[in-house]
C-alpha cells in the first residue's frame, strides 16, 4: 500500500481554535473541552483513523462530555460560536465539536440553551451528512420544545413555529435515510432498549444527585416518547414493562460515579412513573412491585413515592381496597417530619395529602376537601418559593421543572376525588 498524504493545513480547525482559545483564556474547563474535541476530531485525515476507530473515539468523547465536562451554561454559549467558526472550514470539525457540545448541554445547560445547541448540532451533522446524528439532535430539540410548552411560560406561536421548522428539516433527513417514519417512532425490535438508554442519558448520577430531582428531566422526556409510542405505534405497555424489569434488574449500564443498585432503582421508578402518567396502570404496577424489593425501607425517600403511586395505579384500575391497604403502609408521621427538613420531600408530602383525600375510606366533606386543597397548594408554593430561580443552567432547569411537575401531579390527583364511587 502506498503512502497517504493529507491535504490542507497541518493543524485541524479544532486544533487552531484550541490554540487561539488557550492563548486568550489559559487553562480552563472550556480549554480542556476543546482539547478533547480536537483529539476526537479526525478531519483532513491527519490521524488516519479507521472509520470504526474514529466513531469509537468520538463516542467516548461524547460520553465524557455528558458525564465529566465541567462546563457552565455560559461556557456552552461561548462554544457555540466556536462551532460556527470551525464549521465554515470543516464540516467534520463542526460535527465533532457540536456532538460533544450537545452532550455537555444535557449535563449543564438550561432548556433554552439546550434547544439552541440541538439546532446547531443538527445542522452540523446534516452538513457532514451524518443523518442519524442529525436525527438525534432534532429529536432532542423537539423534546425540549415540548417540555417548554408543557411546563413553562413560553411564546407558544414561536415554539410551534420552531417545531414546524424542525419537522420540515426531518423530512429532508428522512429522505436521505430512506426511512418513511415519524421522527418519534421507535424501532419495534428494541424499543425497550432505546427508551432505557434515553432514561440513563437524561439522568444525572453521582453522589450529589440523589432522589427525584435529578430524575425530573428524564421522566418528562420519557413521557413524551411513551405517549407517541403508545398512541401512534400501538405499543404494548405490559410487554415493555416486562422487558424493562429484566434489563433494569440485570445489566443496565450505570455510570461509574453511581452505586449500581441505587441507580437502577431510580431509573426503574422513573420508568414506572412514566407508565403511570401515560395511563398504563398494570404496567406501572409491575415495575412498582419490583422496585419495592430493594427500597422496602420506610426511611428511604423513594419508599413513600412508590407506595403513593402504586396505590394510585390500583385506584385507577378500580381496586379501591387494595389501594387503601397499600396507602396505609406509608408512615405519614415520618414522612411529614422528614418533609419539614428536606424540601424536595415536601413534594412527596404534598402528593401524600392529595392522595389521602382520594383514597381515604370516608369521603371528605366539602369543607375538608377545601382544606386539603389549600394544604396541598401551600406545600407546592413552599417548594416553588425555595427552588425556582435559585440557580441557573441545568440545576435551575431541573428545579423549575420539578416544581412544574409536582404542581401538575397534585392537581391531577386532587381531580380524582370526583371519581370516587361513594
């Protein structure tokens, strides 16, 4: 085989961008990020990687960006400008950097920034004819737009217009992929695996990420995906829950920073909660029954959450006595005591109060009903007052989304009172 020669400058566009950034700002987390991106990039054939090795190297860099890059929201915004600069000279460099940047945005950016990055990543992937990567970015953007409309105050006309534009781009990508499917469609053969990977990707792990707050984004996005799969693709929720139960109990890939058993339990609760929210009550019960085994401890914050939702699923299925028995296993005094100390557990107390008004043996009087509603709304206001606006970036997004979810959740539970048969 003869020698291969590179065409173009000695340094790639990302190496040039790295040198310029390092000269201006020195060694920072953003400099390290650019260094990782330059190492993963193989534009101009300088490193002569095989296609398989090149794909593997970029995948490793993307995973690092999601879990370990210590960027802030402002760092992501600055790096977007670098994507534009390098893309002008090299589609491949723009694709490599934007792929990593979208992964980093999942871990550190607010919702608006993540939407912006997803658009740029989709454009960069299309420019380099990486159609599957373009689809991933477009999907991420659509999910974020739907979260924006569902939980936050937003310019609906603008968001709908942007969604229509993304779907228009998808039409072009679909032609290139020769795939006459909707963008949210899941493959029939491995829908459970794709959704589980989606949950893990959008979950924040590690010793500083515990409880339900770090699961907030993963849950909301899973509900969006499930809604489409169940309604547009006629998915089988029970079959999905069985597959999830097997996978979650055995070999779900949890990042090294997480205790495997705890991480799997959190993901299983997320999956069960999403099934409950989409009306797949039998499927949700299957997972709640399974997850109670490792968290069967009243002091575990997850214990009350699971029992409340398990009881609600039973109630929806008309199993009133079973629901009341399940609900009675909750230690309300302990939950109330802990909720006065841990703010996020105050959300469970609010859900407990709402569910109690539905599941109690004797129907509430009108005055009692109004009192319960006021107590629930007060708890939600407490949570909102302490969480919303208390931080920016990913943390701020999770906190705001958490408040939106608990407000919707408790309102939906309270609405069940009119369906009592007594």
